[in-house]
């Protein structure tokens, strides 16, 4: 009998909830995962899983079953009440079911040292979970670069490299990406206003917007990116190194869990709650 195949590291892809048009042209609610993120995980040897609408009291138990967390982009926004503001415009779309899972999940993942990678709206989830705030509209900021896509662009055009980011000199992103400055995609109408507690800026665009940040403990892979390294990671050297570092972190977490015969101690996330 051949030995069982090794289990692939599993990554919890946080779900979004959208009202889309069904095959009959009627609006219908769907639970969705971004295809680019999940396909990249599979292509890099990880297995995406999804646990939508998990009640808060069960998030810790579900977290024991995975080796990483991915929070991808979405057309919706983190609700501004979570950072003490009211919606800037009635046209803004929200996904409070995603908020209800993402916010406690991020804090608990940090407490348990589970790798976290977050893109676009996912980075906003991460920042707000740590007590940070967001610019609700980058378009209204003076002297802002164009961080958003045009509706008439093709998908490839929307995800093209639109502007450069500069890494913090001598920082962790410069080391990980192997570059001081590189071009990135930009499809964002919102962005970090105030970084959350314990987060460290690692890259900025030329207008000063935070484009990448991490958890202050560099021994835990926990990163937020305003751009999309999961798109074009095969051809973009910095994107490829970012994603490879995440994959390595997920494998290392899986190894630690095996060596501990499980998940080991279960620290509380209470110390990471925003003050």
C-alpha cells in the first residue's frame, strides 16, 4: 500500500457576499471567492477553503483547520462605523457579513501566528481590525495619484501596473521583494488613512498613500497590500517573491502544527483588540 499523499497547506479565503444577476436576469445573493486569488493558491501548491458566515464563537475552531488566511479584493467596502465614521456617499456598497467574520478572524490569526495576506479591500479589513481608519474616497483627496480603474477598461487593463511604489529603505518589503521601487496595479477607491495599532508601513506611492504594511512582529507573516500581487505573480518579480514568501510561511505553519501534534496553546486575541 502506498503511503498517503501529504496534505496540502489549507488557506482560509474569506468570502464576500454579493447580489448578482442570475441566469434569469433576476437579482440573487451569492457567496463568492475571488478567482484570481484562489487560482494563485492552487497554482502555488496551496489548497483554498472557505468558511462563510462563521459565528464568532466558532472562528477559533475553524482557524485550527487551516495554515493561512487570505483576504482578497471586492467591490464592497469595510463599513465606516467600524472606524467611527458614517458613509461618505449613499453609493458606497458594504458587506457587513464579511466584516463580521474578517474582523475577529484577523485578530485571532495574529494571536495564533497564522500567516495572513490581504489585498485591496482585504488590506482595509486588516487595518480596520487593528483600529485603523480609511480614506473613504481617494478621488476627493488633493494631489492624489489615480488609484482607481475606469469602468470601460478591460480586466487586463484594470489590473495593469498603474504607478510605482517606494519601499521603506532597509525595510522588510525591500528585503522580501528584492527591489527598492517597483510598479504595481491600482484599482482602489479607498485606502489607509490611519494605520492600526501594531502595524508598520513598508511602502508608499508617490502621493504618500500607504501601499503595503505588516504586523510589527516580523516573525509572523501578516501583510496588507493596497495592490494585487496575486495577479501577474509569474511575470512580476516582486509579486512572485511576495507570494512565494507567503507560501513558505503557510508550509512552516503546517510543519509547526504537526510537530506540536495539533495547534498547541490557544492564545486569546483580546490583547490585539483596538483600544
